């Protein structure tokens, strides 16, 4: 149960906070680390609450995607999601000046269908409904929502 709490804290609280607060610096660190930063944060949370981190560094991957000349996406692949609220993917979508930013999560649900959710800079939870399993369609949906 403690591991689930640490993972929830990482995916739903810490990452959006770091992203919206530190913008470019956070994205730069995330990309440079190639996923190790995510593992290190998770490891710290596990230490703080006294549980073993069962995930490995290679369970976290980070990809950079250019949507166009002005919009970028960093997609974080998270460890295998087994329980509701665990994220399969996290999407950081932003314009090159970091004026418009979105944080999306592809989350496992209790009913077996993934949902596309997110958090805004005021820490409000957002739910965008069904999340396609196909990564291309999932990416297209996040871009469509971002572009408005």
C-alpha cells in the first residue's frame, strides 16, 4: 500500500508541481536523465515513507516529440500499471516559450478502461474520458486537447 502511495504522489502530485513550477529546467533535467530522474524521485518517496521501491531505472523511459515548430511533447513511460490510478504514460505538452503547458496522464481505472486525465497549474484534476491504448491515437488525443 505504501508503494502505491509513493507512486500516486509521484504521478499525480510531484511531477505536475515540478513541471508547472520549474518549466524548462524540469523538462531539461527529465530529458537529460532519460528517465533516471523519475526513478530517483520515486526512490526518494519510498525512502521517506519506509517502503521498498520495486521499480527499476529501466522501467522509466522518456521520449521527446516535436509536434510542430512551436509545440513539444515529452512522454514519460512509467512502470507497468497494475492498479487503478497508476499511470502508463505521462505527457508534458508545452510551447517552446512555456506559456501554454498541459500535463496529461494515461491512467488505469478500476473498470479496466484507461482514461486520459491531467492536472492544471492550480492542482485541479481534469478528466478527458476514454484513453486509446494505441500510442499514436493516444498522442493524437492529447495534441487535440492541447490545441483546443
